[in-house]
C-alpha cells in the first residue's frame, strides 16, 4: 500500500482543483443564487433548469461541447488564440472551467435554498434600521446563511473531487496538469495495478464518508439553532 | 384618481400621506387615501383585518412598491411622482408584528445594530433611558431564541427607538402575544407613547389598545379612510365604526378633587359633576382619563332613587340610533355638560322612558376603567 509520486501528484492536483473551483463557485454563485431565490421574473424557470442540467446530463455530453467550444476551432478557443492566450483543453485552467459548470448545481442549490429560507423579514428589519442593501447582505444575510455556505462548499468540493467523465473529455490524462485521482485510479485498473487502485479508492471512500458525516452534522445543528426564532 | 395624483399641498408640520397602490388588476384590494397626520402624539390606525392598515404603514416606511402619490414628513419628501427615497434613508423606526430581531445577534447586538446607524444629530432618547424604559437590562446578553415573545417585542421596541427616528411606526406589536403578555407589555407601550418625543403611528384592530394609547385615530376600511379625528371626539359619536363595536366606549377626563380614604375611593370632577373611582396612586389635582363602556351605562328618570350604583350623572339626551347588528338595542348619545357619554340600552327601555332629544335624564354608570 505505497503511494507512488504520480499518485501523490494526482491527490495534490485533485485537492488544488477542488479548492480553486469551490472558491470561484462560491464567489460567482452568490449573486446568481441570490437572484434565483428572490426574482419573480419569467426567466427564473429556464435559468434554474440550465443551472441544474449538469445534475442529469451525462458528463460526457458536457465535456464534449466544452471541448468543441474551447478547442482551437470553437468560439471561445478562437477568441483566446487571437488574444494570445494559451488554449484551454488539456490544461489545468480548462479543467477548472469544466469543473465549475459540472459542480454548479451543487453550490447554487444550497445557497438558493438558504437565501429563500431567510426570506424578506430580516432584510426589511435591516432596511428600517438604516442599513443599505449591501450592508444588510454582509451584516445580516451572510451570518444567517453560514450553514448554507458550508453545505455549498462541502458539496461543491466533494463533487469536484469525484468527477471523472468531464475530466477525461476535456483534460485528458497529463500528470501534474490534468491527472486527478479518479483518472489515476482508472489508469491503475487498466494496467492491472490493483494494489495502487485499492489504496486510492480507499482514500476516496474514507474522504466521502467524512465529508458526508460533516455535512449531516451541520444540517442537524442548523435545524436546532434556527428553531423558534423570528 | 385625478384627485390623488395631483401633487399634495405641502404641510409644514406633520406627516402628509397621499397615495394609491394597486396590487394587480386581478386583486380587489387597493389603497387609496389622503391623510394629514398630527406631528405629535399617538395616532392609531384602526380597522378590521384586510383593511390596509399594515400596508399603509409599510408604504410609509418604503417597504411596498407599485405606489404612486406623495409622502412627506415636515418638509422632507419621501415619495413624489419624480422620486422615491429608499427605506434605509427614511428616518422611521419600525416595530413589526413579530419582533423580527436578528436571530444571529444577541439582544444587545441587536440594539447596537441600531445605535451604530442612528441619526447622529441630537438623539431624542439615550441608550440608558431606553434600556430602563423597557426594563431589558437583565436580558441583554440573550439571543432572540432564548427570549419569550414579550421580551423579544420589548427589545424590538427598544431597537426601533434607538435608531432615533423622526417617526415611529408600530404594526400591531401586541397581536402575536397572548393576553397575559399583552397586559405585561401595555404599560411599557404607554410609557413609550408618553415619553417618546416623536409622532407615533400605531396600527391595531383592538379598540382596547386604541383607547389606552391613542390621542387621535384614523379608521380604515377596504383601503379607504372612513373616519379620522381626535380619539375622544370620535368615540363619543354615533354611527361610527366604534359605536357599533361591542366594546363601544367613551373616554372622559377629569380632575381628582378628593380622596375618600375611608371607602377606598377617589372623587373625580367632570364638568361640575362627580364620578367616584377606586383609589389608586393618584393625588388630588391630578388629571385622569377613564373609559366608560356603553353597556355599563343605564338610564333612569327618577332623581333620588336609592341605588347601589354610585355614579349618577345629570345628562341630556343628544341623539338616539338603532344598533344595525342587533334589532333589540339602541345607542343613546348623552351629554353631561359638553362631555359625551354613550349608553347601550334596549329599544323597549327607550320606548318606556319615552326618550327624546333634549330630554333631561340620569345616567347610571355601573363601572369605569381607569386609563393611564
């Protein structure tokens, strides 16, 4: 049960990818989730559907279109080339973009639910206490949405760690660049290196168990702490 | 329509509200009113549920949209056809039906949230005064979830005062509480209403609260103003929403002229006549307000009939009206000097006594309730 340098590289890369994706999704997902939780626009339904689509689409479909879009002949790819930037497919940055789309619903939904649950009342109270909308968001909404953010971060992180199909489609299998744990396990099995596959797989199982235990614990605490208030 | 949309004539003092709001073309409810609200004292907004009381308050605070009209306090325009001040820029304090404290902050931090953002110039009431007024020093370190409903509401009132508003809006602050808690909070509210140096709008559907707290009132029904005026005057009239209320009452003020220590009573002088009340802490010379319910007043023509009823006032009949809800009863408006008193008696009694306008009679008052 020894980890090879490639295995350690894969673990490190996976953690780096998941962290970057989680941070970016939390920051960029907040306004989107806020809008979805509060709007009455007819666009809410379609946007909700688009955000949730990665949940049911095969990852290969997502990966396939991203490959086309980001590739040298794709719209985004060509634009990047004209700007003198490096191509995104088969690079870490490409992986980040693909993972963000793939994990989007796992971050948006907990945030959206928390914002909806907080409702209008605390915001109205804050407004009558002279807090501007931005101030209310940071002093009232953020503290009240703490558990929602924790859920969103844990789910976004864990889901990114667990992805395989999208990575394979857009990232390939380049050591220390796009070779994440799930791909590494696939490689080991292909090469009949079952011992190494076991080690990495066990690490993943323990990781998932711990993450989900943590999540349910915070959920329980969230329930009891918000009882009887407001 | 055209009447409401013309620019309101500015009033130098007091709150001027002239607005209309329509939710949706499908909804029956719309708000449509034009009000000048006194710049001092407590104005109650009274009416059945669904009459638009809360909506009116929310409009004034800026929490409602789809609104046209004018709102101004003193000379500051909050809403005009060309501008709308967002809620966080309006100098109001708002007490919600449910306390609506921030659950993630302790009572003290909830108050500090207000203090930090309070209008800096000339605070009208200090932090210490507010804490003392509402008696919340012992509970400051608690989170809202650890407080009782009444305690939460007291903290919420303190929070609204500490923003140092120019106008205090209270939306049925007692409704969410049970009867015991109501009685616990009312004295605090009375103190706040008397000491707060600002106009207060108090929404309520309880005649009891209105009588105890309000100097003047506005009666709403289906989003329209149906009555407006001084509480004492309005209560003493026939044909108003109050005279049909089962708690129909008048408020009478009088001066304490003597304390009858031997009997545990005090003598109150009202327009040259005496009303005896149970002694409390009042001193000779104090002005007291009492509430007399129409159902506690009976009429007799006999001047010196012996009776267990102490309070017998010489009155003249001013007007008689049938009770639209109960065919067997009539309401009689009496005048003791210029003080109106209402009596709710059976139609048969009125017929037997042959009551006519201008007739002199004796009003017997079974019981009175002392206010403030």
